[in-house]
């Protein structure tokens, strides 16, 4: 059996990005992200800025290696209910850019409740980067990764 057919993608890593507003507890959000996504620890880069109305905002970024990126993608996918998995898979094409990066947005409030749900508003953004990718239907390739035992 050709191994390439069973291993169509290798993730090169991922980046987690989150916006913390002045009314939110930054340390609580970080600790919930670490717990829910099963990170051993997290050293987020912090960038302080001002919002549109002059309010204080902290931008947090965390870079992850390939092993952890794959684990987190699987954690997100397996934690979704069957209906949400179907919706996630059907929207894959719109979530992948021309460089085959996959963008996933997790609801920040659900993370604080120690749950995972997808959301486009006030979300934790995760960008998954492939290290190699078979030239084919890009959403099909991610579907194969999610359905594999990796």
C-alpha cells in the first residue's frame, strides 16, 4: 500500500491568537486555553494596544510546533458534536487559504467554560500551517487528516 495516500499532510505548526479586552481576565483566559487544549504550558507573546475607543487591549500570540498543532486540531475536531463536525467539514474550503493554511476560530466564552465550540465572534483564532501538502482538493486533504488515526 502506498504510504502517501495514508499520510497526505504534515502540519508544520500552528499559531494561536487571542484578543483580551480590558474587561477580561487575561490570566484566566490563558489558563483555560492551556487546560482545554491540553498544553503543558504556554508562553504567549503579549502586545499592548488601544481599541477604537481608546480602551486597553492585549493581543496574545502563541506559536506551536508540528506535533502539538496536530494534537490540537484533533482535540478541536473530536470535541465537536456530530452536527458541528459536519458543519466544520462542509466549511473547510472557505477556511483554507491559497498556501493551504487552515483557520479555525474557537469561541472564547466556551473556552472559559472549558468547552470547545466554533465561533466567528470574539474568538480565539488558530492558524494551522502545513509543512507539506499533496496538490489536490485542499479541503479533502484536511478531511483525510481529521479522519486518520494521527
